[in-house]
C-alpha cells in the first residue's frame, strides 16, 4: 500500500470540510500565554458546521507537579447578542424560537424567549449584531451600546459572546415574525413590558442565560435602573 493510500486525506485537516476549511487541527497548538500549560496534541473529532476538538496538554498545578490532561472543546465561532428596549414605553423586544438542545435537556417545548443573537461570521461584533437584530426582529437599529463580553460555557465551548443594547421605537408597528427562511429560521417577535420580562426570569419563563444577563444589566445599570 502506498503512503498516500495509507494516510487518506482527512476533512478539515488536509482536505476541505463542508465549510471549505483545512488546518483545523492547528488551532491551540502554539499558545504561549500561560507557562503552566504545554499543549502536546490537537485532534479534530468532528467538523461539520462547528468543530469538536480533543486537546492533550500538560498542566502544572499550584503545588508544582505536572499532570497530563485531555479536554474536548466545541468551537462554533464567536457571537453577539443585543437587548432592544423602548425607554418611553418601558418595553423590550425579544424573540421566540425552537432550540433543540434545550428541548432534549428538559425544556418543556424548546421554544425559548431570547434576545436577538447570532454568530459573527467574520464580521466585527457591532456590525454583526446590527445584521442579526434586523434579521431576527425586522428592526433597523442605530445607537448600539456595548455592554460586556463573556464566555458563556468556558468548560467546553470556546465561544466568546459580545453583549449590546440599543433603543427601538415601539410606537412604529413591527413584524410579528422574522428570520432567514433559507437558514430554517422561524422566529416570533415578542414585545414585553420590562417588568413582565423580569417576572419571567424569576418564574423560569425566560431560561436563556444571555437574555437573563442583559435584562439584569438593564435593571441594574441600563435604561431601566432606578435613580
């Protein structure tokens, strides 16, 4: 058997994966920011839309001893989310859509109330969230305020999420549904009084982490904070 046949091309490594990417096993190999971490190997376990990797590394503990560790990381790219609010009418504009992972993990129907959000897809966060807000709510926004950046599940997911907020004019009628049909999106646009949205957080009616964080920000430091 020839060497070429003995080592067939691997999608995402030396052959393009479904998104045209190669070299996916190189990410994370050359990190130097933490002297307590020495990366030995990065394996690509799956690469369809997102990338599942298994990294083997040595880690020096606080008492000085080293241990060999293996961790899986799920890389779906970075994203952005935004809270749209009407300060005059004291309302917020959310979306409702089906989320399979929540459905298979105990959510009654998988239909989550959320702030508009999406992946950056190569754009800067502020540019990306303008696009996503219009796609998911039908609203064109202008005065976008950066709130914070956060890793939402740092034990396994690489995604860094940029949080934003912006006013919208609720006196102008908007769409009841939105989303990009070609991407399978079927999104309901939901306007709620801010106090009702907070009550849904307390009752569990809003169970999405990014939405809870932005609503809490709006109450503590944002447009609905008490003077």
